[in-house]
C-alpha cells in the first residue's frame, strides 16, 4: 500500500496522504519521495487544473520522522536535510496546479510548514484540529521554511509566539490570525476544498490570499524596520530571561526570522545553517532522547511478562473533596468519566464541586472547551456524604488526610461496597502502599496513584505497586492514567516512592546550605541558573512547609542520617510557618498568595541568625544536584524504578529536572560514572555520610558503564 494516492475528480487532483502501518502521518524519506512523484504526475497531466491535499487518517500530519534525525552525523547532514525540505515545499508552492490544504486533526511541524506552502488552507472547526510548530521542544527550529513563511502569513509577533513556544493553536484561533483561510464542519471539508480548488483554477480567488487583519499595531511594529527591531530585541530579552541561555533553539529561531526580512534567499540560507548547528548540540540530543523515551513509555503496560487487558474505567470514585480529590475529579470529568465524590460534610462537597467548576471554567474562558462541553462535564460529577453510588465504580482513588489510621478506615469502610473487579488506589505522597494495603481484604487490588499538585497542570503520575499488587490492577491504573493525559511511570513501593525520594536529598542539601549561612535567594538563584524552573527554597514554600516537615521525618526514619533534615528546615517548620498557602514562609506573600522577596525575619530562626556566608554558585549546584542524582541511581539499584528511562522521565516531569540535561541519570552519563564518583567522594569527605556514592555507581565507574547506551538504550 502506498503512502499517497492520487485520484482526479473533474480536473481536481485529490492527494490523500495515509502512511501504511502508522496511526499518524509522519513525513519520512519514503513519503518525501512519494510527494515528489506525485508532483511530477501533476505537472505532466494535462487534465489536472488544481489539487487538494488531505489526510486519510483522523489527523493531518504529525511532522517529520524523528528517527531520521539520529542518522545525521554532522551539522552539514542536518543542514542538507533542511535544504531538501526547502526544495520540496518550494515545489509545492510553485506547482502549476494550485494546491488546497484540507486540514482535520493535528497538523504539526512539517505538516504546518507544508500547508503554509499551499495556495489555500481550510481547516475543520473541531477540537481535534490544532496547528503548531513545536520544533523548539526538540532543541531545533522549523527547518522546512517555517521561520520564513509563517511571519509572512500571520505577522511577526504572532509567528514569534508560535515558534518560540511551540504552542498549539486551535482551529478557530488559526483562522483569526490568518493561518488558515476558512473553517468548515468536518462533513464538508472535502467538498469545500474541491470547490475552492476549482475557484483557484478558474482565477476566481488568488493564490494564498491575505487572511489576517492588519491593525495599527501591526503597521507600527511588524511592517516597518524600526518596529521590527523593537520586537526582535524584546523577543531576545524575554527568551534569555525565560531560558537562562540554556536552550539555544529559540534564539536561533529569532535570528532566522530576522534574516528573512533581509531577503528571502538569506532567510532560507540562515534557517538551514542554524538548523544544522542546532541538530548537533547536546541540548537537542537530550530533548530528542526525552521525546523517544516518552513515546516508548506510552506503549509500556507497566508490567513485565504476560500482560492482561486493562479493565475499562467508566465510573470513578474519589474519596475526599479537598484540593487533590477535586483536581482528580476535574481531569476525570474532562475525559468523559462519571465521577462519584465523597467527603464527610456537604460543605466540603460544595467546596470540592466549586473547585472543579473553577478548573473547567478556566478551560472555557480560554476557549479550550465549548459551553456545551463545560455543562456536560459538570454533570458527570456528583457528590455525596455516604457510600451510595460506589457499588458500580471501576476505580476508587482515596485522597484523604495523610494519616495511616484514617486511610485504613476509609479503605475498610469502602472495600465491601465495591465490585470485585474494582481497583482501590491511594493518592498518598508519603505513606508506603503496603502499609495501607495491610488493612485490605484483597491487597492484590490495592496500589498507589500519586498525582502531583496542581493535578490539572502537572503531567506526571506515579503508579505505585507492592509485591502483592496484581498485574491486572497495575495495567488498569496505568491505562486510565494515560487516558487522563498523564505521563505514567510505575514505581515499586518505598517511602517517598521515587520522585519525592530523590527530591528529599536535594531539598535537604539546600537546607544545609542555609544552616551554614548562605542567603535564601542565593540558593534559589544558583539552581535557577542551573536550569530548574524554581529554586529549592521556593519549592519548599510551594509544597507547604508542614508537608515538607512530615516527609522529612518519614525519610529520616526510613533511611537514617543520610536523609536527616537540615536544622533550618526543622526550625522553620516548628515555628508554624506553612509557606505560600499560609502566606508566611521563607518568602513574603500578599493576600492573593503572590510571592514577594525573602522574608528577612526568617533568618532569626536559622542557626547562623543574621550572619551570611558566601558560597560559590557552582558549589551550591554541585551539592544539591549530585545529592539528587546519587539518590536516583540508588533507586535504580534498588529497583524502585523499572528502568533508567523511567527515572529520567519521573525527574523531568515530576520535579522539573532540566530537560536539556535529559534527566538525572542522563546527566550522570554526561559526567561519566568515574567522574561522578570522584565528585561525590570529594563531597562526602567533607559532608559524610550524605554523599557516599551508591554501590551501582561505584560498580559502573569500575567497569566504564553507563545508564544509557550512546544511542539511547539502557544498561
């Protein structure tokens, strides 16, 4: 079966892209060759007057074949690939027969660059239809003309916003900014596209007519050299402030776009050159690794050996209508799941329903859902103070107070009322699942589903299994987590599971630095400069100092002096400060919880008082980061995570470990096990026993091994 079929209807060529054996259309070398042949056929035909490009799948084009990127050995190889893309889409743009793009579903990367080269663009007014140039998320820039055609189509500022963020644009927004010319119902996409092709062929509409509205702002900033200089300067400043210079692709994209305003030939030349340079950077290599890792994880059932079929979850029970419970219910309702939410009082249920409404209302205000969808989702959630309605739940998630006795009580009360196939999950972040399952009459159906806060924004879900958890329960939880849109890793039961466990030594080390008099903002600034999205002290305030205090005690009990909480953290917790939620922590907060500067009065609680000590930024980074990485390696050694891949993904998506480094285990690989051990031993000489290298790292150093092979596999 061919990737492209060409049929002719009344002089209009219908080009249907449907890559065999793939769920989405990926532009591989075979597809590019097929497109060239199709263009040849169209040019030779005396019958064809115009053409329509559409997809035979439920999406348009997902972009380039990323596997091919791994074949590039030099910048010249990647630059040549970009130039090849230029040639192919130039030919599409200049075909004798004008081409109408008929877009339904996701149109990403090379797909967006392709439609920009078409003479007319129609998209379906459907939630699945989105358009994006997400190349910066792989450490690249659009390399098939996207940095040149998009600004000409939608304007400079809008193009910069799309290219520098990689954000998706929904169909209606795409029409508003002039990215597509027309929106239609999916049922008439094909017929409308054929009609527009006829109009193009007959000269009734021009090729690529302007579709955006020019405003005074456009004339001032986009359409004159002085205004563009201001836009480019601001874009560079904002990009540097956001990326701290760690991601070269956005800055390179700005340069390529700017070059295009100095002449088309120069713009395309610069795009290809910069694409080639970016493709060979370590940042690009690590981001591509994460792409492949997350793609592979989506196909991972979470169990080894024979894999049972996951049970469908049509109805979800949520025990606890607080912040986490309401968050879980909100994302479940968005996926069409019926939700039954229980709490001890109607007042708590009311607050939970209001919180769900707020999450959905935010999506409505951003036009991510329609008013009808908003109403339908709200109707899926019901609240109760008794056990009614739980007898038909396929999955129940407990999100009650972090107290083992309370969790035992709700488990024992609810379990007899559930159907035999139901899975019972705890959203605990600290209590080992085996302890919770000890109160169950069917522990094989008990596991953990650790969501991160806020639930509707954080992408990671840890599914925690005990030795007694059945494979059937595991695959059901993993499958449903993915339905909720989460990146799911399976973690074996242990105090703190994986993410919180590797976070603990990182936060503790930040606290130890405070113990010695390092300024609060100096610690945070050093880790921001390293690449974390927030500093560790800010993170403590965000998580809640009361929660951090309880977690610290659990880790010390489980792992001893190695994870003994710092004096500074203990003293601030004991003072009653709770962080942002209590509007009093290491930092100042206004009435709305907005963070201000450091609360100078907190220094009175710390061991050194007002006395400050200077410690180099790289020393702060080394101590905090290596403490985390060593613990991540120890979790691999103990089998807490199923693979180094899962360990890297958990750290990146769970706590914001810098993606451009690939994750803590990829970072150790970049250092080399021998050098990592050397650094840890030097630190341990000064701060024993906190930095003692784990046995796995010592063995890897002796044997010259890595966690990942150079081509991305694991040891």
